[in-house]
């Protein structure tokens, strides 16, 4: 029903490679963010990409267009196949990420709404809906929407047409895979897999929900 995206938020190269190798058959993509890149260096991307698993850069890119272009060009040169951007700097900043992604044959996802409780402070009152309109206007490939609030995923799905939804919040944050999997294109799971004694077995828990 959905892809399983491992959010690999460990900070040591050896742990990252051990977990990624163990889970390689049981996940469809790996999401790498600041914790791992700051801990292990950007070269970890090439090491992980060499395993043949698509890599998503969760850098929530949020700068002026020129800087976004410079960041995204480095992301794709490092071996990533997708990047996650923030929408709040505006459409020109998002377009910079989308153009870099598409130039490199990759994808750009935009955060529409976050999954933690405090996210509602600013991601409320029509803001995620406006972000979805921006996603359509800018040609971005999809959105990040919260597995912790399935009703919101349904509402935002109506606004983005055929574009994809990647959804964090299953597992440690309490999102229910059975409810979320039919609604999204990718279910993002971090601690519930990489924090398990047997990460591969933990990843296989989600096998019934994979397409
Ligand atoms: O460990 P857990 O499964 O909660 O990891 C979720 C991952 O998704 C983390 O890397 C977190 O930064 C990221 N994320 C999120 N909510 C968003 C966007 C990204 O939880 N809206």
C-alpha cells in the first residue's frame, strides 16, 4: 500500500551502515537528516547510496533562492535522490529547490505540516492548505504530512492531486500504520526501527503495509 522510509537518525557512521545494511531488503528508501550528516559527515550519503537504496535528504531547506540552489546542488551531488524543503521562505525559494532537484533527476518534497504537538502553533488556520497550493504552483513532487493526524492527511490529499505524500510520525510518535498506510505514498519510521534491538525485524513489522 505504501513505501516504507527508514528515518536513519543515528549519529555514528558505523551504526548507520550496520542498520542500513540490515534493513536494506525491508525498506524502500532511507531518510537522512542533520543528526547523521553532522555526526558522520556528508560522505555517509555516498556510502548509503551505494547500497542501492534511494536516499532522501531531510535538511528542511529554508533560505533565499540562491542559497537553496547551492544547498540542493550539493545534496544531489552527494548521492541523494530527493530533498525536503520548507515552504515558509516563499515560492521562489521552493522553486530553487524544485529546479535543482529536477535538473539532477531527483525529487523535492515540501513540509506541509509537522507531526509533533507544538507544530500546531504555526502550522494551523489554513497554512498547510496554502502550502499545498504553493506545492502545486511550484511543481514540487509532494508534501510531508503528519501520520499523527490522519484526518489532516486526508484533507491535504484533496489539494495536491497526484503528487505524493510522505508521512512521518508512525511508531515513536504514535501514528498508526494501519490507518496511515492507505493514505500516503511513503510512511516514514525512525526510532521504532533504528532504536530496536533487531532493526530488520522491526522494519518487517511494517511489511504488511508495503506495496
Ligand atoms: O523517530 P521518528 O519515527 O519519530 O522519526 C521521524 C522523523 O521524521 C524524524 O527525522 C523527524 O525529524 C522527521 N519529521 C517529522 N515530522 C515532520 C517532518 C519530519 O517527524 N513533519
